[in-house]
């Protein structure tokens, strides 16, 4: 059983872990080029802290203490791996540098952005970038990430390990890209963060984004990137987009846990503080006069949010924003949402025509929101039989039981409305 | 690759649902089966009768033993299966998550041993 000191030590260690995990990994990885060993060394250092601190007291500079222990562990690992003489001076140099940083009372240099750029490097498979960032920056374990991304824990563990090996063996740099490369490289980082945010939302309907438990972590990462690169408007755009979506969390479910689509949500349940922060970010970004995908998507959310003042959604603005998005993005999700906006402005038939253009896109055949959007527009156009079939597809593809139940209700209501023939 | 999706759920819970809820539950399975068929991945499926209809047979030391009931008594019972043919485990897991059984019970995903 843990005594008072044990509990305090555990609490301190947990606080340091929450606050500094990514910073410590980033610092070690930048100097060793080895993400996996940096993580291993750090987790051994945390284990050492839990056994050492209760007895000898929490150190004045816990981060420095952890860094010093992690450094010793990492040098031991390196020694075991490489026996060649020529590696010794290099190890010594690295050890000295880490030591100097550990000794300093001032903060450990923040290399987290460099670590994110390494994780979202073009040489790393796009599908593993978000999981990699979640693991290295936040210390999430492979099993938790695997569940969120609907992959087996064993496979996720292997993919993460493979990506880390690639970073080490390909010599991927832990650095912030040059000006010329920055937009494209930053886009990959932002896409990874957004993928983490949107994960689990694949089964939500239409423009509405769902909510996995990764959302909070993704927003934290978004804040970090926005604070480290405040002159890049897309970092602000992404954070604004995530905050807008997050603001609606309480309105997304009814008292019985039932799914409430965006159009039926009560704006008074939206979180005003998050919306205000998102709007401020968007305004800041707009002043830089370089629009981009995330700013446009955030602006769409902003046009939905005006309903809290005016009582109605600004669909005309939303249609224009999706027109602009469609020119820079080939995402079928953008195309679906554009069709929904067209239907709102110019009628269901026009929306159906826009959706018909997508019918050949194979990515959509098993994409539930596509079928839900088809069903809704077909129903509004009075094409009951086709709408029922589209609902059937959407129901069969739904993952979220609340969404499934919602779609079933819609389908049933539709059948009820059909006049007997 | 073929994967067997085994659906485990609480039979009692299903039996005690209202008729309307049962209807909705079965309709969800119907829609799921339809989606599997449209995607061209369905290789077979059956719903099983409740475990009180199960018998378990074992032959040991030349003696045959027949017992009433399922092989394992558990809170959740094997209620049916879908056999699907998909490229990899990721795809199988993705279909398993869409199975209504994953929301009211659990779906075990097992790769089929092909000879």
C-alpha cells in the first residue's frame, strides 16, 4: 500500500507526465534520432521515479530528474546495441548535451513541433501519422489508439514500431521544415491532428462531426501547434474548426442518449465559450489573408453557429464556402456536404443532382453519411421508395447505435407516410 | 481472406425487450446483411436458436457423453455468425463494428484457417 509520500510522488509523477511527456520524448528523440528508445528510456525513468520519490522525496526539478535518469537508460541501451569504438565519442557528446539540459533550472527546450514534423513526414505512411503523434506526444498506449482507429492492438503496435524504425533508419530529421516546404509539411501535421479529432466520427451524419474521446487530446495538440506557429493561419483555422465542433457536444445527444442531428440541435446547449474562442481564432486567421481548407471548414461551422443569434442557418454562405472547398479538396465528404447545402438553398432536386455526380466514387459505396444524405434528400423530393433503400444502406453501415436508431426512425416514419397503393 | 464474425449477446435481454424493440433489432440485422451483400463480402450467415436448445457431445475413452446445454455457460451466448470475405483484418474489424451485435453484445472476429 502507498503511504502519504507514495501518493504524493505518484501524483507529481502523473502531473509531470501529463505536462511534459511529449516535451521529454521530443528532446530525447531529437538528440538520439530514436523515438522508440527515447520512449522506453522515459518510461523506465517514470518507473524509477515511482519507486524512488516516495522514499527520498520529490526532487525540486522533477523534469530534470526524469531527464537525467532517462539519459542514463538511453546510453545503456545504445551501448548494448553498438559496440564499435567510434560510437563512444558520439555517445559522450549526446550525454553531455542531455546532461546540460537536465542541469539547467530553466525549461527544457521545446522540440515538440520538430517531433510532430518527423511523425508526419512524407516518408511515413499517411495512415499511421496520427497514431504516431498521439503516442509520441501524449504517451497514449497502442491499445487505446488501436480501439479509436478500429485496428487490432497487435497490428497497431507493429505499425507504430515500424514507423519509429523508419524514422531512425531513414534518418528523418527532427526539425521544422524550411519556409518553402512549410505549407505542405504543416498540412500533413494538421491532417494528422484532424484525423485524431475526427476518428470515430465516420458514422455521423452529414456535416455534423462526431465525437471520439480523442477529441480533447486533438484539441490539445491543435492548441500546441497554434501556439508554436501562430503566424500560419491554417493552424488557427484547424483549432477554430475543432472548437466549433466541440462546442456542440452537449447538444448532440438527447436526454435518452438519442442522436440529435445538427439541424435539430438546441443552440442554447452549444458552448458559448468555445464558439467565441473559435470565432476569435478565425478572425485572427482571416487577417493574414491566406485562406485554406481548415479556415474554410471552420467558416462553415461559423455559419452554422449564427443560428444561435438569428434562429436560422446561413445556407447561402455555406454553399459558397463548400464551392470554394471543392476547388481545393477532392474529399468526397466535402462533396456530400456541398450537395446538402445546395439542397437547402435551391431545393432537394438540385441537391440530388449534385449527389448523383458522386455515385461512381467507390469510396462512398460503404460510407454511411453518403447514404444518409441521399436518403434525406430523396425523401424530401418525394422519392419514397429510393429513400427507403438508401436508408436501408445507411442503417446497415452505421456503427453508432444512436445513429442507427435515428436512421431507423426516419425510415419507419417514411414508410408510414407512404400512401397505400 | 475469410473471417468469421461470431456474435455473442445476452439472450435474456433480447427476450425481455418490447416487440417493437425486437422488430427494430431484427430490422437492423436485415439492413446490415443487405450492406454486406451489396459490398460483395458476405459468404454466409445464420442466426442460432437460443442456448436452451443446445446439446453438447463429447467422446472420451470410447464413451459418448451427451449433455443438455451449451459448451460454455456464460452471461452472453453465441447467437449467430456472419462469414465474410474481405482483404484484411482491418476491413473485417470495420465490418464487425457495424454489426448491430457489437452495440448490444460483442463480436469476436476469427480468421478462417484455409487449407
